[in-house]
C-alpha cells in the first residue's frame, strides 16, 4: 500500500468522525512531508524517523505500508468509522455550498478541500469561510476576503467549479457582517446566526427575516444553532417564528440549509417539514471544516429523504448553470 495514501485515508477517516483536528492534521502533514522527501530518505528508517513532523504513529503507518501491509491503525479506523450512507438522494447531489478552509477555522488549504471534492465526484464546491465578527474562528476581514476570492476561483477546472463564498454572520440587528460591495462579488452567500443565540423569539425572528430578505443572501445556514451531540456538548435551539422566517425564505428564493453535521442535525425534522410546507428551497451542505468532512453530505441526504423533501427542491441537486442562475438572481 502506498504510504502517503494510507496517511491521507487515516486523516480523512478521523475528520469524518470529527476526531481531534490536531490528530488528523498530523497525518496530513506527515503525508506532505513524505511526498517531498528523496526516495533514499523515505527508505532509510533512521533518517525518516528523524524528520520533523514524522512522529511515532505516522512512522509506524509509513513503515507498515512500505512493507506491503495495510497499516494496523488504518485497519482499525476502517472498522470503527461509520461508512458513508448510500441513498437515492445522496446519489443526486451535485455539490456543496458550505465549507471552510484554514483561512478561518478549517484545518486545510483551499487546494486540499477542492481535491477532496473532486474525489467525491462533486461538480461544484463553495468555500465559505467566516466573516470578521467571528474572531474565535479567525473570520475574514474585507481585505483578507478580497485576497482569497481569486485564489478560490483559481482551483476550478473542467471537473469542479470552486465557488467564492462566505458564511456571513447575521448581526443582532439583522445586518450582515461584510461590506455590500464584497457580498455582491461572491458566488454564494450563506447567512448564519452565531451570537446571542438565546435572544427572545420576536427580535430573533426580525433578525433572521432581515437577513434572508437581503438581495445577496442565498442560503440560511443551520437556522436553530442547536447542538445535539459531540465534544462541544449540547445546545438548545434558538427560538423564533419559524413559519414567518421560512415564508420569507420562500418569498426571496433563499434556500434553507439542511446541515449535514451529525452534531447539529439542523433544522430538526419538524422544521424541515414546515419549510417544505412553506414552499422553501433547500441546500444539503456539509459545513465541512476538513476534507474528510465533505462526505458528511450522506447524513443530510438521509434526513431530507426521510422527511420527504423532493430532489427538485434541493438546489445542491441542480447542475452548475442552474445553480449559478439561481444564486445570481
């Protein structure tokens, strides 16, 4: 087995399970280091072990792979990590409109996210790093976002369109946390609430309706903000008039995100059904913060299918031309 491929598969499996981001990064870093080493160093155990970034665990994986074995740690992860769920709806998804890179709180460069999207057969991937107000996530200032946009689009090729986007914070008064000029330049704008999640229902409703009525907003991200499992603990959903918010989404052509992260499961099934009844569009997104998390779309597809969301109402089943036309309208 190729040692670099083994290291990267381990990283992807750790990312899919939302394990320690540092552990997954260590295996990706080791793969990058190994790829740059001369053949004579890769085959010299003593010199290989001395390389900065090659630790005990990654060294063992490399050694076992170089001896023609499937590394023990990889075998263990393949057995432990939940395999990707197969469904008719998952097979119809064409891309993903919500992902993060190391420009904000993701773990890898834009290139790594694009490469993983290609491997999954995506036709398009939107890079939507955070906006300035979310300092804990290294949100992008206007200057940094302006610098990022051409780098994102430069990753596009004949098989994958990499779209320049943002996950923009919805501020307390409903304004968006980025300049109007820059929002107009982007391909995709996901608007999400990240602060004051316990705001009273009436002002939270006004806040969200103000955001989705903005002409540049395409997707309402993880609308309740809840957490139902995972290392961050649990968090109750925000309170708002969901019928009014979803009616506004339907009126302005904004897709309600079905966030695929298992720790979010956002919106809850009952709210997906309500959005469906209100005539909303949907976007099944991964909210990936690492390449291995792009595969989490299978969870979102499974939930949407169970609730009965028709594929034609899901913008991420659409082809690129139709998606661009909707996003730009």
